[in-house]
C-alpha cells in the first residue's frame, strides 16, 4: 500500500503528544491579560492614526524574589514585571548609550547610515528594508516612503522640531502605564526658557525594579518632553536616567556638574541597574553620563538633506550651527540653543557613573566610577568619542562590584569598547559621600585585536550576580558561519576564568550563532536570546531568535533543569495544548532567584499552525487584525514539570491509508473537551 506523507499539523501533533500527561516546566502568563493597559495606551491621539492593532508590549525585568523563594517547590510570590509599549521601531534604541552599542562615531542618523550599519554588522540581503522601517516607521508606504504614514521610526523624532511629537513608548508596570519625572514641567530647571510642555511627547523605558525596605523602585531611561515656543518644539535632552516608586519618589539622574556646559544642559544619562547600598538604606544606581560633547564639526552627525523632510520638502541642516551649540551653552544663551534645530542632534562622550540616591531627601548624586585616562575624543580620529557604561551592579561579599564596558585605545591606534569589571578599592567607605574613582577598572574577555587583525567590534559585560559571576557579549568584526555573530560569555571574577557559550557547552549554542546574555541570577542561571536556526544571514535573511535558559549552576530542586543544561524557552513552555501553542518566546530579559522569568513573546490567537518552533500563525496571514502580536509575558515555574521538546519543523508522519482510526478520534475528542486555562 502507498505510504501517505503528512506535514506535522496541529491535529497530528495533538495525536502524537496526547499520551504525555506531564506539565511543561514553565507556565506562560500574559502580563496585561485584561487589556486595561493597552486601552490606556491606545487612548492617546497618535497622529490621528489607529493604534489598536499596532501596539506591542515588551517585558524588561522581573522583581527580585525574597530569600528562600523557589517557585519550583511551591514557595512563590506574585512578582512585578516592568516593561514598555511600542507602536513601531525606535530607529535608535531609547536606552542605548550610543546607537547599536557600536557607533562611537555617532553617525547613524538616516536611512543611508542605518543601511550601512546593517550591511557591515548584520549582513542581511534585506538591509534596505530593515533601514527604511527603522527610519520611516512600521507600515511605511513602500510606494511613497516620504508620505509620513509609518508608525514611530527615527524620522518622526527628527521632524519633531517643527511638527511636535507623540510618544512611541510608555513605561509599564504590570502592564499599566506609569508616568516619570519627564512628564512634569516643574521637574525641568530650564522650563521657563523651554516654553510650554507638550503632553505625551516623551519615550520612557525601564531597565529594572528593586525593592528596598519594602518599597518598589523602578529605574530606566526617559527622553525629555518636547516644549513648544513659537514655531519650534525642542527637548532639553535625548535621554536621562530615572528612579521612581510611583507614589512619592520621582527622580532624574543628572549629569555631573563638572562636565562641559553643553553636557550639563543637554547631556544624556542612563540607569541600568540598582541595588541597596550595603552600608545604609540608600540606593546605588549605575549607568552612564555625558561629560563632554563629541566632535561636532562633522556634517555626518546630521541626517542627510535628501532624507530628512517636512511635508515632503527636504530639510538641510548646517554643521556650523551644530558647532555653535557648545558656544551657546558656554555663554549661557540657552534660549538660542533650544531654538537651534541642529542642537537637537548634539552627541556626547559618556563615562560609567554611579548615583547615590537618597529617597528620603529625594536626591541623586552622580559619582564617576573609575579614573579616566583617555581624552573625550580619539587622538587618532577625533570624530570617535570615549564611551563607557556601567550595565550592572551587585553586592559581592558586602561590596558593590560593577560591570559594563569602557574604552580601550587599541594598539595606540583607535578607540573601541571593551568589557570591564569595576572592583571597589580597598578602604573605601561607602556609608557616607562616595568619592569619585572609588573603583578600579579591569578589562575582561577577549582582546579587540587578534595579532594585527581586528576580531571584535566591541565586547560588553551585561550582568553580574552575588557569586561574582559575569555574563556578556562579544560582537565579531568579521563573519563566522555566514553571520556577524555576537558571542556570549560567562566570566568568573573570582578566578578570572572565561568561557564562551558555544557548542562545547550545549548544542543550542551552535558555531556562528548570535546571542545576547541579558541576566544571571544568584543561582547562576543565565537567560537571554539566541539564534534558533542556522540560515545564512550574510547575504541571506535575518535568522529567527528565541529566548533561552542556561543553567551554569547546580541542579534546580523541583525541576528537570539539571546543571550544565541549556534549553530554548519554547521547549520549556510546551504543554502540547492550545494555550502554550499560542505563544513563542522571542526573548528573555530577566530571571529572579525563585526562577520566575520576564520575557517577550509572539502571540497567535487560537494557536500556531503546528507545535514546531517556527510554525506560522494562521498560514502566515497578512491581515493586521488576524496576525501575530508582540506581548510581554511572565514565565512561572511549574512544580515537577517535564521538558517537552517541540517537534522539528517540516517533520513528516508516515501512516497507512487515509483514516485516522477510532482510537485516535477518541483521543482527539478527549482533548477537545478538556478545558483550557
């Protein structure tokens, strides 16, 4: 008899998997399952456009658990999730110290430079479309790119000086929008010079949440609001760090007072991580701060006049006016500075900074973390600027250890960012005013150059835990296995042992894979995102990525997550049912010590077309109201769950004849009547 071949459909997988009565390892909980947060977001007037089918939500961090909590054994709390909403792409990410971490020339500002970045660092054969969507916005008119119909995108920010601006991103706490200091005109020192504040004109994104003395504090990055004066709309800074509790505390993290006048007025700061000071009740927040403007006598720091336009008409900006912004700030002519369109494009040299936050006094005091020996501008190419950023802090044996990146002058030839650990100096008293440069910086991981050839664009440490274990990434300068890979690493700061997350660790870390290690908890569990397919990315298409978990610690009680194992979260959340088949975990941002994860997922109402990781949604429907959505989720451990690996894509099942048979239909009937939760 002829053998019939079927692709693995939802029906077939249900038959294949129904006998497995075990639960998944993680339960997927959509953060805003009631939709009240989305309703508040979509209530704003977004350029007269409908946003109901466009709004995406992303989870960025999970609240830390209490000592002794382990959700795998039943000791579990209701931990808050912080995240953000988007109507479309940012163009240049709101939280990045410099564009795409790598742009220390600070020239990515239009379609041409976005496309160049993509070709040189990602390699897709669709870099033109990638760049246009980030500049013109999601859903831009491919027949007429200049009709300004896209959602979000960099162009809308650049046009704001004349058109005003409506925000793309809301800060979300458990899915509900929350205001930051940037929405209060009284929080701006120069409000009288700026003009009238424009509502809903700032973008706010969180990086984390910490609990001190029973109070939850959220921290992250926000842009300034736009202020209207006459025919112009200006903002006073592109990004500033914030700390708030949603009730009494709403603080800006200011740049240092010993920076240049322009850096003090318009410089950027970021807040990446916060912990309680081990010696008192104050908070230590780390990030970056501007201390000097970059080289502004550079027309490449302004968008091309052939791409920046208002109502279809090209706009030519003047680098001589950009140069004048420093003079205007030095002379105290702030009104002139805010009235100059070019000053909205000022860029800066940034260093790693810490803020001592006194929530009772509502003060935030900036402190430079380590001594800086290099100049703000690269002496070999002054268009490059010094860049350093503290990405995480943790109390290790009672002392705050910091990680991130700093600038190295490679072979006395050029500036490049290098992964860095900042260790407290002996004898420093953290109980009072912390002196500047109280930490010693140490580069970790691979060298930027291998012999006489550059091997990495940058390296960066992204997180540290209380065990002094560090995770990070190293971005390859050259292609490997048809991809410009971003390699992940784990570094033990106790003994200086370094290892890549590669095929020697687990098969999911295949050679040439791109990944991002976003967090490591105090049980040495690493989470992030990783390529889930091996398609050629150089001169090919963008690879699909999925969230992953790697257990670099011990076996986790109450779970199948054994020491040394690594898994995609799609497998750990697979329960062979409609509910779990409605989600694919695109990226993981954080994990607490109880094992609860914050993540961002693709959602397909009613379930994907099959259970495989790369399944399509409703036959890859192009209907905006009937396609995938991006949603923030929380992944909650299930006691004594079981890993159920998703079937390989395009799997085929052989069967004799065309009939499914009574036994199979009986099983399907059982599944059909089982209530989904």
